[in-house]
C-alpha cells in the first residue's frame, strides 16, 4: 500500500474528503518526525511504538573488496516496534 492508497482508505473509513485525509496523515507523520527528532518516543497503545535507537560506530568490509576495512560512523536510526494487538491481528 502506498501513500495515495492509504489516504483513500483513511478517507473512506472516516468519511473525510481525500484532501482532509491527506492533511491528517501528513500532520501525523510530521508530528511523529518532530517527536523523534526531539528524542521522544511515540506510543500508540495496541498499535506500536516509534523510537530512535543509537547505533555504535563499527568496522565493516567492502563487499567488492573484502580486504578493505571501512569505518562506519555512529548514527541514530528510527525504529517501529509493533504492539501486542497489532501482532495478534497480523498473526490470525
């Protein structure tokens, strides 16, 4: 499902226009992004949790030249952990 299909689904299920549904979806995504940038977690009970995790710096190998060792710097990565209700409905 892409963004346009998601907007259409939201519009249908909430009796909103597609324009209003897209606006709501964009606001949700922007709010989650801002919270993660600020270092906060976004918890949606029954759905899941968005958070930022730290990745340590490490050494890696170039796949084209396995003898070449490269340094991979530390970084932050956004992650989503599915909630119990979401996991159960997917596994039915």
